[in-house]
């Protein structure tokens, strides 16, 4: 199987905590020597991702990740020399949409907080709720999934959707997610989607794993059950090992031509 680009979610996929495991870093260096590009596709902010890379002692001169997709596909940055340079056209368009999202949500975020606590008697572990902002952590994945469905059903927004990363639920842009942004990055590197391997573990990765963009989908063993099912239904690869070790297993197995 020809793979020219590996795009990896961060939390629960490449890492189980900070730093990135040394064997995972060594593996990325090895695949890059074979001409494969490595891209991080995370819901975290760019600053946050760069901080994790720096704590893992991966600095720009290492030459990877060649691109970073942050905030669930909202922002794209490419490594140019020593710094990450933004995809100006893409990022500017998303910034405009984010402004509309903020207005769309407005103070409805406070109303959702009320519904969650008063109607459903579910009490978030932590929350960031403000004008145009809604990001909530629950005790269980199931609680986050339940509330996600309620909010999706109740709201009819053009620019807003809800994404769940395990027990964390956030309002996010509906216009782009991890799949469409990865398609943009693949196009930038002139790599066909069929040579792009996308690896993720939770609901917020569905967009790049569901076959819509033509990537090869894969998941580590710790991925949520429905994500593993989705990957199998798309004839992708589900690892027997978790997180970073699973990523090594996935990439080496696919490069050696075997599939699980
Ligand atoms: Mg994840």
C-alpha cells in the first residue's frame, strides 16, 4: 500500500499523555526518511500543540510535523524552515466563519447549560460557557454523547455544530472539520487522498475516517467502539495496541502490506 502522508490525531491517538513516547518519535523520523509526510490533526489550539511538541523535545529543526491542523480543522499551518506559517486563505475564511458562529450561539450557551443541569440533571465536571462559547467536560462519554444529540436536535445553525472528544463536548464550526482540512493539506502537498492515512480515536475524528474524503482510515485499540466499527466498515485498519504504539503498528503493517 502506498502511503505518502500520515495524519494523526493527538490525544488518545499519538499520545496518552505528555511527552510523546521516544519510540513513537523515532518511528516518525524513520517513516519520514521513506518520504512520508507527518501531520498532526487535533482539536487543540496551535499554541497548545506546539507546547506539547516542545515538551516532547520535537522542535522545528526536526522537520516535522510538516503541517499542523488545529481546532478541529479550523486552522492550518505549514512548517517552513524554522516556523509554522499559516494557510492564509483557509485561516482567514475560517476566522470570518468563527465570528458568525459566535453570533449564532450568542447567549444560547447559557440556555444549554440550564437544559443540561435542570432538565437532564447532568452536572458537568468543568465548563467554559460564555457569549458564543460552549465547551463542557462531563463525567462520562455517554453523558457528552447524549447532550450532543440533544443540542444538535434543538439547534438549527448554519455555522455551528457540536463535536465530542470522549467526555468533552464543544461547539465547533460546521463548515469544516478534520476531514476537509486534511483534504486541503493533502492537496497542498499534491498527494492523492488514497495515499493519505488518517488515524483517530473519538467522535471528533469521524470526519476524516468515514470515507467521505477517500483517506485510508485507521484507529488504535483504545479508540471508541463505534470508531473502530466505522474504520472496519471502511476497510481500514484497527490496531491491537493502544495510542502511539498502535500508530506504529498501523503504519508499519500497512507499509508491509498486511491488514487486520
Ligand atoms: Mg483523540
